[in-house]
C-alpha cells in the first residue's frame, strides 16, 4: 500500500503537499476500513464486537509501548506516518475513538441504523476531511474552520450510503444532515465517537416515524 501511495503522490509538484497527502491517505484508509464492521456484524455481531474491543485495546497497548520507545513492527510505522503535527510525541487517539464509535453504534442501535451510522463515520467524515483539506476554499466562520466543499462532500456521501442501506430518502436526508452538522463541529478526533452516536440516534428516531 505504501508503494502505491508513494507512486500516486509523486506526481504532485510540491514535496510538502505530497507528504501531507500521503499521511492523509493513510489516515483515511484506516478510517474507511471501519466500514467493514456492519458487513462483519451481519454475519456475526458478537464476534465483530469482540474484534473491535480487542483491536481497540490492542492498539492502545501498542501506542503506549511506542511512546515508551518500544517499536512494534508495521504498527508503529503506520502510526508514525499517519500522525498529524499535533500528534507528535503524543498518544494518537484517532484509531481508539474510531473503534469506540463503531462499537457504540453496534451496541446501541438496530442493524440498519448502526450500519448507516458507521458508514457516516467511515465515508462521510473521511471524504469530508479529504475534500476539505485539498479542495476546500470557502471557510465561513459558522463552519468553525471547516470548508463548504468538505461539508457538501460529507452530505452527499452520507446521503448515498444511507439511502443504499435504508431505501428511504427521508432517512437518508436525516442521516446526511446530522452527519454534516456534527462533522462541522471542532471535535478533533472525538468526532469519531460523536458522529456515529448522533447519526444512529437520529436515524433510529427516523425509522420510528
């Protein structure tokens, strides 16, 4: 994967941009992989919940070891490449909150609502971040530093994924609107928890209407 990313980013003219894009692609690849959780849960929910718990706890242990100077093959390298400047020398919280967000969605909501919530986290938040970072130009004050382009990307992706799951444009709109509003808030890594919980709750209510 690293070789493919390097080849892709090498076409960009500025090395700083290439490096930033490479790190962002690695971060969002990890982000997108959480979309496998609803598929796995449809086969065996208990096993999926267990895998998420073990994965989150395992990553937490490995991250503490990394900060203590103990390098874990592959994992430490990926974490280092995906770290933001604000994460340097600190515990990288993103994968932990990602696992917790997906776990809460599976435990709190019925399968369809949980799937929509996790897809909003995986695709809505992920695509919004990429679009905002590399295409975002218009950043009005009410979006707290986020871009209109990123918010539109989030709304569109969640609308499509939620409709694919529910077959209801009303439910898809509720999910997309909720995800877009929450994604625009300055929550940093904690949006990985807040997005699936709030989208799942909103969608669950929408199913009952």
